[in-house]
C-alpha cells in the first residue's frame, strides 16, 4: 500500500502537522468516485481543507465521504514547530520509518505534496519516493490534506487554542445538546490512528484492554514542548473499545 503525506500549518499555536495516510488501492478508487458523485471533476477539481464549507453542500458532502474513507485507512502523525518547515522532508521520512516498522513485509510509494520540499534522506526499505505531487491528479494527497486538517483541529482543541462545538445529534440521535468537534473527529478516525501493539498486560481473562499504541507519532527535536505534551495526551494511546 502507498503512503500519502500533506501538512497543516498553524502559526498561532506554533505547530505543523504532517499527516501520513496509508491507503489501500480500493480506497483510492472510492475517493475518486466520491469526488465525482459530489459534483467535482477528478483531475480538474480537488478537495482542499481551506475551501469554504459554510453553505457549500458539495464540499461538505465530499469532506464527509473522505472522513469515512480515512477511518478505514491508517494514519501516522508527525509534528514540528513552524520555524522547522525546511525540515518537513526529514519528518516525513521518520513517519515512513514508523509505519514500516509496524508493517515490515509491506512496500510501496511515499507521495509528498508540493508544499514539502524534497531533500535527500533515508527512506524505509521497500519504499520509493514520489515528491512534488499535484494534489489534483494524486487524490491520495487530497485524503492526506483532509486528514491533516482533522488532526490539527483535534490538537488545537487540546491546546485550548480553538474549540468548536457541534450538535450532539450528529453522534447521538435525539440528543439536543452539543459536543466538541474535536471529540467527534477523533471518535470517527480512532481506529485509523491505532497501531498493532496493545498497551499494558493481559487481564485475568487473558485479553488486553482495548488500548493501543498509535500507528505512528513522531516529533521534531525543536517541537514546542506544550505542543508535544498536548499531542501525547491526545494521540499517544488509542482507545478502540466502546465509547457510547
């Protein structure tokens, strides 16, 4: 399976999120179909997390279709400070290595968005690099863009920088209250965030608690300590048991 990587930059909180999404080929086909079915032309139009969503039902529908696809893939996260943008390639390589360690028999291509300037660096065994990708033609980059936006939204909430509420009925039908958008996003992609290794020992019943290490979570050396702390609180373990 191939890896697609894009970034989300947030000056006000001093972090850049790199989202690496590990995508089965069938999901690329489904994403292309979703683009068409939501009124966009593949190869000409694209999903961008920066596009206007308010009142744009086609963009909203595509974002939700992409969210469903992302939830069936696997997500690794890299985080650095804003002034480390020139080191994004090194961070991308570290994310690729973290993914490869969990899946040593896999191989594929690592696709980088045009905003990530390629520099020489080591890549995981079995993977090739395809840099400077046009997201209009490489739809996996559009999925990574959407994913990076979701991760950044969750992290901004955890830092207390930006908190958005949504109707609770989106998750709990019939409930008239509100809940955090960050929680809703996390709940919808948490299986994609989970790796293969459970955390903790087996219980008396012989089973592990449904708490897993992340699929991939790496930080740059210069990452803001407050950002590292917030990201570790939110992403360093993934609960895959019942949350309702």
